[in-house]
């Protein structure tokens, strides 16, 4: 017994010395990755005003009364440059009137929104600070199912928290965003079992080298808390969208110009092929990128730039990493022959020009946001001039119980107001009479505001 016991101990000791990684699997890598990551992840606090209208049961003919309250939301963000550019989810900062960023060392800064992409659920904010620790991008295309990853964020308002898991799946299309933020959301996630909870949105998913391979975005849960499934936007898409937002203020989206169907057993039987591989081209847009590249209806797309594609999310993920004007190589099957073509990607307008953000015609005065009526609207309402209130933001107008949509036609008794008179509200003091109407009720209404 003693000999056998001694022999067992000797073998275990030999294995421990010869293969130290077996005795402590992943510990060193996790520690190094965590230490190099936590200082590059921030806590984001947002504030916005929520307006509530109250209607009177007896005085139904009067405009509704309104009240406002300050709502606070929070999330996480990832520093990507030493001069203060930060990535987060669009749903973390959308509609925010005030964005505060707290670093891991507890310093606090006010941030400005640089740009956002609701379709990708990504946004870029910036703080005015230099010499910040930041994360570097990894290549999300190189990630493998079963690979160890770390999720870093600020769940439940806790400071930087690190959890570990593995990649469970790639190119997941879950329809999580729906149409709350976009008519055409881009959804292809890295799925992990790393614990992610409320407040982790916008945080980092990193590999064991501490490289950013995704932005944590969503969880699958019936309770709102972690239930084993979390999802991150791949870093290659994050990098592309972020660079566009910083450089152009808008994502430059590339389009192939095809309607497609995944080749499952049913589609394979319909088109008469033996293998369920690739993507079937159901139709091609005339003068689109695929059309000019020689792709026709009935072709089966097999690879893009030597990367196999068998699902729509896989194709969309590749497209989201490219810009109009870039060339991609498509391998496809036509009449049981394998062919290859080079395609120049186009934007939604059918060319390769940069599309800049649309200029806003909103005007901000006394902390409220206004829009000048168009000539068509002026004719329709029968007025010479007018400004629609778009947002109240806790301004004196909100305290007077004016609701968004009200059209101002007179300020302080002055009619046919112009932009100069509207901007003059910032300089006025005391009691001011505002006159105008609601589009659904063109009777004139009067409000008294105090500046």
C-alpha cells in the first residue's frame, strides 16, 4: 500500500513540475488579462428629462398639464485611445442630456457624444483628458468556439467587475434590438457564458491576452439578470463603425445588392442541389454591386474573401466590416461550376461617395429644442412664421406645462417672429407671454413663462 501510494504521489509531482499549466489552468492568463483591462473600462452615468402629461376630465378643451422628472441610467464603456475616445452601446447613451464618465481610479468627467449608430447599437463619446489607459483591438474573426474570454464592466453600479467564460457560439442573430432603435438592426453576436448583468452594456469582452474582441451588449434572460447567455458585438465590426463615427460622424455602410436565402434542405431540394452549403441568390438589384460583379439570380455564394458563408448573419458580419468602394472576392457556384468574381461595394445611393450626417435644423434656446416650420407647413397652418417645440429638457416652457409639439407664433406680444426673436429668449428676464397652438388644435393658446 505504501509503495503504491508513494508511486502515485511521485507521478502527480512529476506531472505538476513538468506541466504547470495543468495544475493552474488559465490563472496566469486571466490575471494578466484582467490587470491590463480593468483600467480601460469606465462607468457611464446618463441623465435625461422625462415628460409626463396630465389631462383634465372636466376641462378637456384645455391643453394637458405636464411635469418632468430626471431619469438616470448607467452602463459601461471602453476607452480606445489615450486622448479620451470611448465606445459604448447606443442604448446606454441615446436621448441622454448629460453623460458622466467615471474611470476605474474614481476620477469623473463630463462626456460629449461624438456619433452613434442605432442599427449597430454602438456609440462613441469623448472626455477631455490625455494619457488614459486604453484597450487595443483583437481580431474577432480569429476567435474560436470554446475559447476562454473575460467580460469586464460595471454591473449593478459596481466598479470594474471581471467575469470569465467561453465563447459558446458566433454570428448569432437574435432580433434583440427589434425596431426600438432601428428599422434594420445589424445583429450578429459572439455568444458567451461569461456572467453579464445590467450595467455591463457597453463593457469589454477580451481574450486571455487582454485584447478587445467584443462589446458586451445583451443577455438572454426572463428576469433581467444573468441566466447563462450573454452576447457581444464582434470587435472587427466595432472597430469599423467606431472609426467611421469618429472620422465622418456616420457609419459608411456597404451594400451587395442581393436578396438571398440560406441553403437548407428545403431550398436545396427546390433549386436542385445535393449539398446544403452557401447562400442562394433569389434576386439581384439592377445596377447594384453584385450586378456589376456578374452575380445573377440562381447563383450560390460560397465564400467571401476565402471565408465560408452558410448563413445570413455570417454574410452580414462580413459586409459590416467593409465600406463602399472596397473590393471583395466572391466565390460562387453556377450550374455546378465554381466561379470567382471581384465586386466593388456600393452605398445605399448606388455609388462609393462618403455619406455625411444630415444637418439638423434644430435650435436650442432656454434649454429647449425648436424646429422652424417649413414653407409647406406655414401655408397649411395659415401663419407667416412659427417654431415647433421638439424637446423641453426641463426648460421654463416645461414648468409652464407646455408639451412638445406646441408651435410658437408670438413671443412677448411680437407676432411673425423670426430666428433673432427666438434666440433673444436667452437674454430676456422675468415674465414672458408665449402664444401659439398645437397642430391637432389650431385654436390659439397663451402661456406665461418666467425667465
